[in-house]
C-alpha cells in the first residue's frame, strides 16, 4: 500500500509539472523554454499565477499521497526509506568478496549463480549467494549417509533407491519470502571433494536438473566442514558461530580444571545479539558432571573469551617412564602415608584443580586487611574464590566471594 501511495503521488506531481510547462509554452515560447529551469519556473508561477495555479494545485495534490506513503514506509521499514533517500537504488549492486574459491559456471532457476558461501555440515551441502538472512539464490543437497574425509557421490537420472535430496530456493525482488523446489531423483550429480586443512573440502561439482528447473552447474567448489574460521592456522575467535563458542569454552574448561579430559560439552540455544553471552553449560570433566554459569564477552581484537579467565595454559603432557626396581619400595612407602594437601598449597594450585579442595576449611587474608575462615565451595564464572561459613546455632550459612587480586594470602587448614 505504501508503495502505491508513493508512486501515485509521484505520478500526480509529474502530471502537474507537465501541465505547468504546457501553460508556460501557451503564454510564450520564451516562458516555455525558461520553465524547464527550476528558478525560472518559480518566477513564472509568481508572474502568471492565474494561469499556473491549476497545475500547481495538481502538484500539491500529489504531495498528499506521497507524504502519507513515505510516513507508512518509515513506520514499517525505516532502513529501506533511508536507502531510498540516499539514492542507493541508483548505485550498481556490489557483492562482498567471497571467502571461498568457488568457480561455478551455469545458472540456477534461469539466473546466473555466483555463490559466496559454501559448507558441508551435518551431511548437508549448501551453496549460497547473498549475505542477507534469506539468500538471493541457494542450493542445498542433503546426503543420505554420513560422510567423513573425502566425499564421492555420483547420481544419474535413472538411479533409484536412497539418493541425495536437492533443494533450490531463490528470492525475487518483489517477494518477502523465498520460493523453494525439491527433487529426490531424476537429476545428474557428481561430487569429488578432498579434505584440505584446516577445515575445508575442495573438488569437482557437477549438477544438471530437469529442464523445468532451469538449473545446470559445473565447476570447482571449496566448502567449510564446520563453522570455525582460521587465521594463520589458529581459530579466529572473532567469528560469531556456535562452533566458535564451543571451542572457546572447551579451551577455558581444560585450563580451569587443569585437565584435558573435558567431554560432552552441551550448550543451550542462544543467538548473537551483542557482545555478551550468558550461558549455563553442562560438561563432563574427568568423568564427573559439571553445570556451570559462564559469561562471555567479545572484544574487537581478541574475539570471544570467558570473563574472569586468568588460568594458565596447560603444560605439554609427558608420559612418566617406569622407575628402576630399586625405587619400588620407597614409592610404595610414600603411597602408604596419607597425602597432606597443605603442603605446597597455593592459590594457583586451587585455581588449576578446584575439585581437589572442595569443602575443605581455608583461611583467607584480604589485601585490604582482615581474614575470613570458611569452607571452599568453588570458583565462580568470573574466577572469584567462594567460601561458605556456618552462622551460629541456627543452621544458616553465609557465602563470601573474593577476586584473586583481593587475596593477599590463602591457607589450607585441613590435610
């Protein structure tokens, strides 16, 4: 409706301008040619108002639907109105540079197909043109079987059985939602993709659909195997994806618990709406289940990271060599004595392996003065040390949290 009002208003204004020029030519040839120049047109209106007022009235009448249409468009889609005012529609369409080397010749739905994105994740191959939420043109192929490593698929039109499912979708300028077509047989497909470090598949792609689909593509493609991005061989933590967050949390949990045995990390459903994420994650650490509230923050240079992460990197694992038989007796003697964890206890050891000291009594001396005694409960998401203290005979408990920089000394009171 808003587009009709805008177009109708512009047509009325254009008709009024044409009428005004015709009136000027009827007055004199000089006024007619002069009315084609805006300042002289204004002078003509002032000098010959009785002749020009009908045309000016039509122009003013056209302003009414134009203003109403623009107001409706601004309330519904302000960004689109701003693009119209900036005359973006006059500028040639420019495509963002592609991340992958995709060289395909052919068309999709009768239009040239120049995909900028490609991936093969969860057995679904996707080639996508356009960076908006809905792709301008998209091709997806759902493989019937899980694939790992190299991918080799050959399908002919006469083949039957369990075959890949092909889906085409495209978005026309006048549409809000894309159209889609599905096909499970009757096409030609050839895939020959080889793994390429760190997370890509590269190889030949050939697809010919039945004539009614107007789709035929052939060439070489490069696809991502997951939603991680790499810079100089390292994971780029600035890239917004669920796989990036899982990678950051896995590394953080290994360093926090000082173990590489971190398994079955489960993330809740979330969306990237800003530079912060508040997540409740479930994970298995050294065979025990943990449920942790974690807060992540994204910085311009460093990318995503867990707030309060001050844990050192894990040392390279070294397999201890068996000792000579003469040392067996002393080792057994040391193992027979109870372990006193107060020896060599420090804040750094507590941060690396908090489970070893859970619910043990500790004395904490604050840098600003004063001491607190209580039982160690755990480490908060921001790295704070949390102690619990019994309050009198009523059975209540008080909990205290201290950031590492607030702690002057931490003592373990139990073996």
